[in-house]
């Protein structure tokens, strides 16, 4: 709560919270209500201009663009949450390996991560898409894997510092298990880095969704998502340039908000830079 | 970066390189900045300069590769097509892209077909058919040559067809009724003898089975092509372009009017439209009807025209499927589909089609009245079958991604109203081939059957439709054995009507290809141009 | 030395791992190239004959061994569908993709580094905010959308100011260098602006860290102006870190590049790969994926080695893992 309040106090934080809050809200609302039913197509009014019935016009099937974008926010939210969870879990697992007391494991994992990190997400997605076809799984696994590696690499110094600290030593000496110590003492120390990296990952996941969906290996057809809206309107950009504006704009704003969110959250959640946390 | 280089360039001069480096950067600091700014300014200046120069270039013809001399025809015409061939091996590789660009341009058949899908002379100048329909004698033209200089003789013709049958090249099965092909070099004739009469033989020979290859030439058929047509392949870039040059040794009356025709494959619809707009191509076939608006409204510079074709968007219901074997379900779907709306959403050029035979094929009859759009009737049929909007029937539609996602979304929406929960599965074409075509593992499939004379699909119970109707099979066999065209057409029409009534599929529409070209282009075929595109007549005068 | 040897061994092991993964992934696919070649209306016997002809019926281990042995000899196999050697196929496509990446990177560096420096130098709050916001937005634009906006603005035929061709590569390829470069400008700008924005942020934060460490102040105490200190001393010190970032960016750029190639209809590696996967041209796809993965592993290797060479502090450390701790 204190964290949120101090975030809200900064104008950047306000922006990020408003955008992300709106995103959550719209995703929730779209579960119950969209201006037009998602399935309502109208072949006689395709690519219609914005009107009272269709605030953002219609797409190539005559379906309401706004409704699809609203429903899309749900899919994107799902993708982002899953990706962040995957990346976080995978990343922490790698961190655990890297600060392990077995030096062979620690050394090997450092080097393996260094090698794997140079494989681009899209390549992984392409390989995954070969057996799986276009699916949300492809996005989540490919992005989660790549971002997890990144996370591990960035979080390692802080984790290592904590792992060699006296309190971890004493915890271990007192008979605490390795995993317990890791979760209780080391993870909290990497939290600031973790939060920033995860919110950056969230932003990148939104971007990756649009790219992969355009390439035909992301969200399958018929499932609303921002990438889907962008990709379908791309085909008609020459004749109906307006429709392409909205999904791109939404993605850009949300990604900015996610990136800002990470920065602000770090400052707000770090007792060193946020005096309010120390007071409580 | 650049200050680093600057420092390095001089570093030999003094001994104290670190001091030197600092001294350098001190002077370089601002300059480095200036350099960047100047760079940007120069870039902008170049851009503006080029932009100013552009109108002049435009006045000269826009396309730098188009050489023009006072209103005469251009030496080069660039044509934008959509589906690219992956290689040039027309004997082994399927796909109408190869037929489109090679037949009639590079390779010639024993006979050819015109824009109305009728058989016309080509390598053979005339032919006779025996009374019983079992023997065809083709009289060949004289003094024919291949592009490599070899003479084209009756021997080559017979060899080509025999090789096709022997090696089972693509489409070989359509000549399964052929008993023998014999050449008579003295009389300059080729005789084809059949086991059973076949009213489709001549038409079949206008396609791949009738193509004539050079018996004596050896070349890599995947990247080269040696034929007898008005053009030769000068350059082939897989998935990208083919450059055709007039064949200087061409023997016949279809002499190329334009020296070089470049065929550019533009898979992306926007790319295609941009290319036509910017003058990179002069013709675009096909252009998505919905994207043609800027050209239709600019009739001063462009012409847009839809041509007739044999493309049938066949939405097949697996006749042996778990739920689709129920005729009521199949009929309900046919009543539920609003064809007029589908066609309108695509721009309105396509034609409604009520049965398996399109207007350019023998046996055509307007069958659109059999299943008019009638939601109430569809609902009643579904009710009878035990489904409603509250208790919907789950079906999966599988189709290839090349047809776009819109059709699936629209069908899902239309079928939802009558109590069908349609799951749309858009896959790679190869996956469709495997799952639907080969394994017949599907509920509903959608594919553009662009072949002509392809009614046999409905008479073959092993085809992926799983459609098995003995009466249809009997009628089709009779039609094939018919010795007069009228008799054949009548039998086919009868069979087609039975098929349509059985509702093993819905024919969404007869896709008509829209072609757009810059005014000044003439001689570009509009009908059937996705499978048959003779280019010899094409010219471009600005 | 130990580090280098270990790094190289790892590189080789990773290559082997990638080759197995790629091969295995492609065999789970439904559909095969033989049925694509045979197409509609072909009897099953024909598909079978084609499969036999291309050796698709052999046991997987034999197929893998065959392919891997070819890789070792530098022979990437022959595309079943096009009949061309995969090496020449990739070479032709790379001749478009790599210039595009390099041009994009140049644009990114031209935008990112100066702006990053300017952002560090900026005194007024307004200017700082402006740089900050520009960086944030630039990095948040989806490549697809960025490309579309540039097309709407600058493409010949469709744009407000018709300047550049937006579709395809000239037929003559690099034989017409002017046209070739011209057709790469919009795509390179798209890639460059997006990457440039994140490069700007990295430059700024790297310079900020260095300034925080007091080295800039020290240089200023030696008589430099702030601008001189930042560009001269700061950038030099930030170099190893920036090289690392650029190297990694290089790998991440390929996502954008694939989208951009498709959008601008450039027959490069990215768009080629998407087509080949669709056609189930297994030999081509597996070799292409392997080549790409190998390339990025190589970039990673080079960046690591370069980073060490540029940062003398790392070289003196006995083990790379000790340094960060």
C-alpha cells in the first residue's frame, strides 16, 4: 500500500498506474460486456469509418474494432502474466543454480546462460511453432525462456552478494536448508532487480505478441489480441489506414507504462530510496 | 566511437598517448557533435534533393527501367502476380503458379485453351477423333523449334506424353485411359489411342499432360526451362521473380510483342498495391477487391476488371464425419450461410455458386436456388438434429492460412446463429494437406479448388470429401464416355444437381479474379489468368 | 586463457545441442514436403514415390547423421523444393538481411549514442524529461507499427511524402547498388529508431553510472568542460558495456528484422524462413535455423571475448565469475 502510494505521488507513477489500472479494468469489463458482441460480423459494412455504433469503425469482417481491442486486452493480460510467471520462476531457478555451493554447478550454469542468451526469442518461437502451431504457449514459453535467462544474468550479482553475506552463512550454520535460505534470504535481496526486469519483460512480451502474431506463430486466428488486430489491419493499410492506428497506439502506451512501472516500483519498493518504507 | 578513431589516427605522433588522447578529445568533443549534426543535415538535404528530382523522373515515365521512345511500346513490362512457384519443375511440382507462368509462354502443349476454357490449336494445328472416340490423330505444325535450336518433331510430342505416363509425373493419372501414343514423323502426326472413350481428353491435353519437352536437351528442370513457346526464362529467383525474354527462335504466330516481361511475385497484398501505385509493376493480378478502391476511383490512370474463373471456394463437410454425416446438419449449414454477405464483404466481384460446376466448365447450371439463405429453415433442421443455440453443436473448420482469417470469422458468426459452435483452425497449407486431404480427419474444410473439369472429385469415394453416391458415379462415368459434347454436358449437369442436393459441401462462391493495370497496358488476359496467362500479346505504351 | 578455451568448448557443445533440438522439432511436424510437392489431386502412390526419392522414409537417426555429417563438411544440403543448395539460398537471403541489420545498427548508433550523451548533458528538467519520454516511447513501439507509420509517411506511392520504395528488393539485387540501398532505407530506419531508443537509454544510464562514480568530476577537475568530460572520458569508459549491449541488441534485432522483412516484402532470411516452414522444406528449414542459431551463438562468443579485451580489469581477474562478485 505504502509502495503504491509513493508511486502515485510521482507523475510517472501516476501515468503507469492509471494505464495499467485501465488495462485491468477493460480486461475485466470485456468478460461481461463489449460494445458489440465479438461474433457479430456484417459483410455489408466492412472497414466502416468510426460511427456511433462502432466507435473505432469495423474490420474486414464487419466486426467492431473497439470490441475486439477490448477483448484483446484480456488475451494480452493473460500472455503477460503467464510470461512473467514463467520468466520469474525460470530465472530464479537459474539464479539458485548460479549461487549454488557446488562450484561446478554454479560455474557451468553461468557459462551456459552466457551462451544461450544470444539465441533470439523469435528463433525459439519459430522452432516451437513448428510442432505446436500458432498458440499462446509458443509466445509464453519462448519469451519466458529468453527473459528468464536475462533475469538470471542481471540478478546474479545481488544474489551472489547475499549468498556470501554473514546472515546467510549463519542461517546455514544454524541448520536451515539450502532452499529455505535461498527463498528467505537471497530472493528478497534480488527483489529490486527482479521487479524491474519482470516489468521490462512484461513490456517486451506485449511487443513480442504483436510481432509473433503478425508472423503467424503467435496468437491463433479467431482469438482477439492487440497483435491480431494490428496484423489484420496491416493488410488494408493502404485503403483504411485509420484502423491500424489504434492497436499500435495501445501497445505503445501499455509498453511505456510497463517500463515506467518497473522504474518507479524499484524506487518505491527500495527502502534505501523510499524513506516512507523505513518509517513504517 | 568516432572520437576513438580520431585519437587512434594520430596516436603515433607523441609518446604520451594518454595525454594525446585527452588533448584530441578536448578538441574533438564539440566537433564530434557538429559532425553528427552535419551528418543529419546532409542526409536531409539528400533526401529533399532526391525528392525534388523525382517529379522529373516521373515525367519521364516514373519507372527507370522502362525505356521509352516517343510513345512507342516499352521494352519491359513488369507484372505483379501473387503465388510464386518454388521451382520450375513443371513435371514434378504441383501448384497452379507453374501452369500460370510457363504454359503458353515457355512450354507449349499439343493443344491449348482460350480465355473461355475452350480447346484451340497449338503445337497441333488440327486433329480428328474416330467415331468410337478411341483414336485421336493430331496434325502438327511444320518447322517448329525449341528455344535451344532443336527441332520440335512428332517424336518429341510422343516422348513427352509417354514419359509422363511412364514416370508418373504430375497429373499422369488424368491420362490413365491412354493406351498408346505414337509418332509418325513422315506424316508429322501423333496418334493417341485410348482404352476407353474420354470426353475430357482434349481439354486434359491443354494442361500439363499435353506439354511438349525437348527429348534431346538436358537441363536442371528446377531452375531452367527449355520449351517452344514465345518466351524463355532468362532469370528465376525462387519465391520472388521470373524474367521472361522473347524467344528469338520462336516458330509460331504468338510472337512476343514485348521483348522482356518481368513477373514479380508479391505475396503481400499491400506490397502488391504499392508496387502498382509506384509504377514498379504495370499490371497486378490478382488484386484483392477490397484494396482496388484507389484504382477504380482513378480511371484516368488505371483500369480494374474482374475476369471469369473456375475457382470454387469449397467448404466441404466430411460426409463420413461424426456429426457431418447427418444430412440435416449439412443442409442446415447451407441454409445458414449468407453467400451474398460473404461476397459483399469481399468487394462484390465474386459470383454465387450453388453447385460443383462453375460457369466456365461443361455441365454448368445455376443451382443457387437449391439452398437460398434461410435462417429459420436452418434452425428447424438443427432442432430436428437435436441442437439449438442453447445446446450448440461443436464443429471444427480447418483451412489453410493463405485464404486469410476473415472467412473463418464470418462463418463462425453466421453459424453461431443456428446453434453451431464453429472452432476455426487456420493452419499451414501443408498441415491441411496432411490432416484433411490425406488423412480425411476433419469436420469441415475450406479450400479454393481452382482446377477446371474437376467433377471427378465427386465421383471418387476415396477423395477427401468422403462423398459416395452411386448414381453420381454412374452419371459421371457415362459423361466421360460420351462421344458428343452436348450429351456430356447434360449428364454432368444432372450429376452436379444431385451432388448439390445431397449437400456434401457448400460452395461459398465462384472466386473471380480482379486484375488492375496502368492505362497503356493492353493484351493482358483477364479470364482464367491464375492458371492460364499467355503473355505474348501484352504491350505497354505510356 | 582458461576462460577462452572453456568458452569455445561451450560454443561447440551448444552447436551440437541446437542441431539436435532443431532436427527433432521439425520431425514432429504434421505434413511433409512430398505431399506439398504432389499437391491436390495426386494419388497416394505419387506422394510415396516422392518421399522415397528424397529419402524421407529412412530412419530418423540415419537422416540426422546424414545431415550432421554434411554440416561438418560445410554442406548444408539441398533444398528439396527448390533444388538449390541451402548454402546458396542462405547466401542470397543473407545478402539482404545483413546489410539491413548493419544499416539498422548504424542508424541506431547514430541516433542512440548522441542522444544518450545529450540526455546526460541536458541541464534543464524539461530537456531531461523530453529525452526520457522520447527514449521510452521509441523503445515501446512495435516494429510492425513503426514500419507502418514510416510507410504511411515516406513510402513512394502511399506515403504523405513519397520518398522511398517500400516494397521489395530490386530485381537485379546488388548489381544495382543505388536502388538496393534505397530500398533498404525505410526498413533500416524502422529497425534503427526502435533499437536506437534503447541504445540511448543504455548510453545514458552507463554514462550516469560513470558520472556517479566521480570519474567525470575528476576529469573536469583536470580542466575539461562537462561536455568534454562526458564525451571523452565517459564514453570511453562506457565502451565495453555498450559493445555488450550492442551485441545483445544485434541478436534481439532479428525479431524486428523478421517482421520488417515481411512487411517490406524483402526476400531476406526472416521472410524466407517463414515461407520455408510453410512449405515444410525440412532440409532448408533445419539448416537455416541451425545457421541462424550458430550465428547468434557466435555473436555471443565474440561479444564476450571483445568485452574482455576492451575491459582490462576483466582480463586480470583469474576467473570471469569472480569479477562481478
